[in-house]
């Protein structure tokens, strides 16, 4: 009597996955009709497609760009929401972490410009605990302008502009206030004014009306001169930096080198902030 030994290979009449010939596959791709094993299946609008068809479709589908060359940010302004979420989270941490540890370690003061320059950025995510309206107004303004600018610039460019503007606000404060006595500053106001400057540049570049923006900037700028606890220097620094960064993005010639020129221009803006910081620190 002989006993058959089952074969590990599928028989000729059993469909197998082209990418994995040792796997029987009874599900076929809705596009090419070839069998696809579970590892090679990708959910489609109807049924499944194989991974090869999905990759081919990605290669042949045109990439839609924002007016300034960024990947088109469809749906909700994700970067804006993430920044708002981080600011709110850190605001909560400021209340629950003992001995003002968050403020002490992340707020910016001029004396930290050379030894802890990263505070120039982190201070933009902190807000005054004794003035709730501080974070409410900043986050509301960020929400308004983020929804307008993020789709126009693209998420990466918008994020870069916001972060550079935040640093620009701190550099403005450093450049226009004495080194001593040291006064700590926090808040996203510098970055928000950067969005003001960016929107002004973008509106002019697109041929839009700018009168209301000028009025908004003038009113918010004037408040800094009448309320002692508001650092108008950070507002001015953020406004100028945001305008410069937006000009780099908006006026870079279109073409295959547009993204490279924009990146280089933003690096130059960041380098200018570094130079201003160096001169101010060395001047004492």
C-alpha cells in the first residue's frame, strides 16, 4: 500500500498570487483581474485591488499643488489644529506641573539668547496663566488665519512660516529691549503677527484687498503700546519675519526649482534672524 505525501506547492488549477506563488489566492484584483493574497490586497471603492495596480495608479495620478507649489491641503487645516492642540496641552501642563517648571524651562528672556536659543521657539507655545484671554485670543486668531493660509501655502510651507515667525517674534523682543533686568516673555503673539504679515503679502501678490488687514494690524499693534504686559517688540519682529517668509514663498518663480528656491529663501530668513541675535548678544 502506498501513501501520498501532500505537496507544499499549490496545484496547477488553483490560482496563486503573482507576487507570492506559494500562496493560493481566490480573491482577484478588481482592476487587472489577477489573484492577490491577503498581503497584496488593498481595499478599493469596490472590492480589492492588488498592490501593483495601486502603485501604478499613484504614479499616473497627477499631484495637485497649492497656488504656491505646496501639496494641496484638502480638508481640515491639520497643521493649524495641531498647533492649537499643542498650545492648549502646554497651557494645561502649566497649571498641573509644580513650581512653574514649564514656564521656568521654556519661557524666553534675553539672557537665554546665547545659552538656550531654543527658548525663542518654545516660548511661542506657552501663555500667561493669569490672563486667560491671552491664549483664547491667540488661538482664535490662529484658527481664523490658519484656515485661510494653510490651504494656500501648503502644510509644510505654512508650518515653516509659523515657526520662523515665532522665532522672529523673540528676536524682535531681543533686539528692541535691554538685556537687563531679564524679563520673561511667552505667547504665540509673535507668530500670530507673522500670519498677519504673511496674509498681507499673499493678498497683495494675488491682487486682493488689503485695507482691512492694515486696519487689523494697526489696531492690534497699537494695543501693545497701551497695555504694559504686551510685548509690542515681539509683535513687530513676528510681523516683519512673517512678511519676509511669505514673500519668499509667494514670489519664488514657478517651475521645477520653485520648492528649492523657497526652501533656500526661508533658510536665508532664518539665517538673518541668527545674525541679528548674534549682533545683539555680542553688543551686550
